[in-house]
C-alpha cells in the first residue's frame, strides 16, 4: 500500500478461475469480488447452474466484519476452511471463492482434499489479480432546479463519484453519493464555494465499500 492511499482494502480485480486435478478428481475454482452476502449468493447460484453435475460446491467469502465458509458434504475442515485461508493469506476482503469438485472415484483423504481445495482457490485468486479500493465516504446533496448545474460540475470534477440515489422531486433534485475518503476535503471545499440558496449538503456515515 502506498503512502498516499487512504484507508481501504485489497480485493479481486476481476473474476478468475483455477483448475486442480488429483487422482481423477477435478477441482474448479472461481474467485470474484463481492459487496455483500447477497451478491455472493447470486454467484453461488450461478455456479450451481453451470456445474449441476459437480459432487460438491465448496466456498468461502470474506468481508471486513464477517466471513463464512462451507464444506458442502466434504469432511469438516477439508474444503471451506482451506479456501478461506487462501483469502486470509492474500489479505483480501470483499472476496469470494467457490470450488466445485467432480469426483474421480478415488478418495483423496484429509490431506489430499485440503491440498486440492486450497490449490484450486489459490490458482483462481492468482488469475483474478488484486486491486485496492479506498474506503468510501457517503453524502447527500439537494439542489433546486435553478442550481442543477452543480450536479454536472460534481460529475466532471469527481471521476470516482458514484450516485446511490438520483431522483427529481417537486423542489428540484436529490442525490446520495459516495466518493473515496481521500477526496472528502476537496468535495467539502467545492460545495462550500458553491453554497447559498437552493443547495443543501450533509455527510452520511463513512462506508467500507
């Protein structure tokens, strides 16, 4: 992490896949970024649809405040936990990994399963790469119809701005957005400079995503 970065987390840069084989069994790993448990559930459902004949769909995900893992019928501690340990070893958050197993007819034993699931997960994570996402600060701004140009200025000046709420009201326009925490001072100064009638602004809770 470089000195000019604000607080944040490393997460998968894109979706990545990894393949591991042992004594006829094939393990396919899928790594991806996720914002919450609901997003992970969608990825798991998609994976089950793509691999309906796989014997096991084992997984782990990790967020700053929580983590989960699942062995999906494999002996306890041989699948989900090793996958999670790959995420921990890479210091990744907002990350999920699913490893599906096509059984090859030969039991691999506890050690063999741990090596296979962690191996597929490791290769998937390496294929995905990593990126840094700075912690976000959320805010709300309201503009009268006469001040709508301020919205265009915001979007022009803050390339990382994301609108979470964007709607017109009887009085004008209301937006709820988020920016990297490192840009809070710049945003505050900009809106104070544009202050006056027809513009109201307030910070909301800082967000981890």
